[in-house]
C-alpha cells in the first residue's frame, strides 16, 4: 500500500489511481487526503507531487483562501494581514466595516479596527 506501506494480500480489494500511475495501489481505507485524511474512495481526488488531495485541499495548494469568506482568491490583488489572506473588500474594520487594506489599523481583542473607530470606541480618554 502506497500510504501505510503494508503488503497487500492476494484477493483483498485495492484502489488504483490512474493519475498516480498503475504502479501504486492503496487499501480502500488508506486512500485518503494527505491534509485532512478524508476518505477519497468514492470522491473526486487530486494527485500532486506524490500526494492525494480532496478537492478543497488541492485548491488550497493552488490558490490562497480568504479568511473573511472562506472562498478561493482568484484575483491577483489581495491582502495578507494578521497572518491570513483576504479579498481586499473583506479585510474590514470590526466596528464600522470600512475596508482596511492599505491603511493603518489597530487590533482590539484580536479584531482589526480602523484608526477612527479606535479613537472613538476604544482609546482611553
């Protein structure tokens, strides 16, 4: 088995993945996503760099995912803030929803807040 490295017994079911090449086979329970271990026997699978992926994790390996909406980011313009990727319009002030991409912001309780809202709602008077 390509995954667990145990021998396959004659007569046991085996999974062959055409995209991986017919020299590789798996026990049905070992045919899983390398990231989340989702069982892929009856699912669409992806093969990349010697690894099996479910659809979600394959796409994550190709494109960044927005922390705000959990969708893939196909635009070439996006922002990296707070250690995560965001569509420009989704990285917003937690108080007033103004877009924060490219402007100064502060964090309050791990939430991004624009300078104006910080001064109005959170700064010590």
